[in-house]
């Protein structure tokens, strides 16, 4: 719904200010891409709820790919909508900014890629599931509650934090949207 | 010998002193909140001239960040690392020396900041001498941790070990670089220093406070529920994503400011990407708790952990949202940001430390917690007080943002007056939080002095560390 609003009313979400103006359209595309990608990741790893596990195995990679498409396509769309560099027509500034951006990403990705590669080569990086049992046999005894036998209906307690998270997320989002929309039109970002 | 070599003593001593610094730091915080309601409270009173808001606030932030939370984190490292490694802590004597060093350093922090010796950089207000000594403190603790890992018997590294090693590897770098290599006079000034300051200010949260906090969750959840974590593979993806993605996010504190546009965009993009590591933690949390929710009724540490997960989610929901330019233009510099910071440091990481202390301390001193009723009071008073605290700050921040955006700069005082009811609610919430912690400290004191011995099933087998 937020994405639809952004597409229909792009100007209202645009941030016009001294350091350049661009809409937060990319933020919405990025969030959507992450949602699709994370869902796909859970599917590929076989971590979807039991009823949906077959769906995850079958379509997980497709969801990952779709997330990537949304990210790339969204980036294209956001740049078509317009940036400060395009509007000012300063080609040199745009080139410099792009170089700095790519340079930073290259250094960062190279460093962490090297760290990950070294960790895998040395055999230290263990992604296997067997290691998770080590914590239960390390001689530090679990709390008495760990041995407690569950009673019928207690699984419903799960909905307390779920509801709290949902309510607070709604509360914060609504608060921000209401604040933004209630501003006089000349004061809106 | 002056420094004890008893197994577990360094961890225990760090826990004891950390909770005392928590009480002191939070008291300064409450006083700062009261000053926002009664700004002339200390005006004209000779001794109290040191206790103006400008001095009290940095004392609060530094004592809760470095005195309480970092102290508790050192204790957590000294407790969990030996048990993950299958070997005792490399040197309890060095650990106890670090305890003494840390307490003297925190005293110096408080005294110098109250005297107005302030470097003027957020979360790095202390003078350069104290910053050098802080690095020495980190070195004392981390050397002990690294040597323990180096001598480990448990060859497989559980995810908590990865998070703790990640903290050890990255936190000193961030502290040293972010404080301009600890030079006595900052060679970089102005907006460029702001960029460096927020590289430090935000990344110390991600690479020190988040790593140890999340690592502690992964240790405690199996211990409190009896279930292994749902997916170790997913937790490792979360760890590596955190390590990769957190670094460039610092400049989101400077969005809409006079810093390069591309830098802001990178920080926003990576802030949004941070959603994924958070979701890995939350997915593992719900997966691990599956079938064990009944334990929530009887376990106060688990209540704290579940609450911490809710606050962690909401902190990391707000973060990407408020890094967007349009949202940032409304909430930047307002009480919303103060609420957000407290959601992370109090609601998430302090709550995790309360759970850790309730779990670890009885095992360290071989005594049961003195009063289960006080534990309950501690939890409910903390939760209700903190909810009042952050809700009032969030709504107040939105009111501030809309006041300023609607061109109240011509009447700024009106926006200040509008905050009064929210400041009062915040102070009430803060008083409840502090009251809860005083009950907690009393319970810890009575546990240490009068708690009953642990039953045979709860005491650790053989030596205090793994595998025996």
C-alpha cells in the first residue's frame, strides 16, 4: 500500500533540501526486495513453516531472484524519477559521486569478502547444524524451566509478543504518516 | 595475592560493579529528565552548579554506556567465553585487575564530565587521556578473551562465540578510528568530524552492543527453554550480514545535513539492509521458543528476553524507517531519536543483561536468587516504566517535528512548552525504571549475602567450565 501511494503521489514523499532532492522510492523498493529475498532464503534453507515447506523448496530461488529484480528495476525507476545531479545537469559532480560510491562499495565488499574466504578456507567457518547442540552439553546446566512439561494451550502465549510487535509497528508507522500528512503543504518534506 | 584467581570471580565482580554504575548512571538520567521540567532547579545554588543539564546528560550517557552496559558485557564475556571454549578463563587475576581499572576509569569519567571537561563529541565526551585509558581497558579484557579462545578445547564455534569474536575484532578499531586515533587535539574538524563521530557513534552500537547482546540471546535461549536454536545456519547468515552491512550506516545520523549526498544514500541503503540480520534473530527466536512458551509463565529471565526481542524488533523497524529522507526530516533532533536510542540500550540490551545476570550470577556464586517476588517486581516495573518512557518520547518527538516543520522557528519556545507533558511522562517512566533497578540491586545484594545454596541439579558439573 505504501509503495502504491508513493507511485501515485511521488511529490509528497520527495525530500527537497540543500544537499539534493530525491524521493524515498528506493527505500520502498529496497524494503520490498528484502522481504521477497528473506522469504526466499527461508524457503531455500527449508525453514518455512511445515505446511509451506514444499512451497519454499520449490519457489525459494524464484523469490530470491524476484527480490533481486525488484531491487534492480526499482533502482532504475527511482533514477528515472529524478535526482539532484540530473536536475542540476552537473555531469562532473555526478561522475565524482558515482566514483566515490563505487569505490567505497568495492573496498568494503573486498575486505569482507576476503575475511569470509579466509574463514571458509581455514575450515573455521562451520555452517553445519550439529554445532547448535554444543551449547546444551557444555556443562552449564539449563534452567529448571527448560525441563518443564508444556501444558495444552500454552503455545498461544506466542501471540503476545507477535501482537506487541505488530501493534508497535503500526503505531510508529501511523504516527509518522499522520505527522507527514497533517503538515501544511508548503512545510511537507 | 591482591587479585583473586578464583574461577568466575572476574565475571562476578564485573556484574556487581556494573549494576552499581547502572544505578548511578540512571540516577543522573532521572535528574536530567527532572531538569527538563524544572530547568531552574539548580540555578543560583553554589554546589549544584556542577549539575546543570549540559554536564549531567553526558555523565548519564557515559556511565550507562561504559559503566553499566559495557561492564555487564565484560562480565558476560568472562562468563560465556570459557563455557563456549571448554576451558577456564585465561587469567582471572588479569580479569580482576581489569575490574579495578574499570571502576577507577568510570569514577574519572564522572568527575571530569561534572567538572565540565567535555570533548563535545556524542558518546565520546571524555577527554583524550580517558579515551586512551578506555582503549587500555578494552585491551585488558579482549586479550583475556582471545587467549581463552586460543586455548579452547571445543573446536566448533557456536554462533555466540562468533558474535563475541566479532566484537573483539571490530570494537577497538571503531573506538580508535572514531575518536580520531586518540589524538589530544582533533586534526579533523567541522562537518568532517561529524562524519567520523557518527561512524563511531553508530558503529559502536552495532559492533559492540549488538554483537554481545545478540550473542547472549543465542546462549540464553537454549539454556532457558531446553531447545537448541532453530537454525544455526540462519544465525550465521545473520552474523555475517551484520558484520558486512552495519559499517556504512553511521551517516544516517546526518541525513538532510551538509554531508555528501552519496554518503547519505549509502547509509540509508545499508540501514534498510539491516532488516535482514534482525529478521534472522527474530526467526530463530520464534523457532527456538516453539513448544516452550509455557516456560514464560515461570521464568523471569525469559520474560526479560521476550520483552527484549519485542524492543529489538521495534528498534530495528524504526531504524530503517527513520533513515529515509522524508521521515528523517520530521524526526531528526527530536525526542523520537531519544526514544529510539533508549529502545536499543534499555529495552533491548539492558533487558538482555538483566536476563543474563539472573541466569549467570547464581551459577557464579552457587546461590539461588534471594527473592522470586522481587524478580517479578523488577520485571513488571521495568517493562511498564519503560513503555511509558518510550511512548511519551515517541509521541513527543512527532509533536516536536511537526511544530518545527510547520515553521515554528519564529516561535521556538512554543514547541518547547508543548513538550512539557511528554517530559513529565518521561520522567515518571524514568523514575519507575530506576525504582525497579534499585529493587534489582537489593535482590542481588541479598542473594550474595543470604541466598540459599543451589541444588545439586543446578550447580555446574565439575569445574565451572565446559565438558567436565
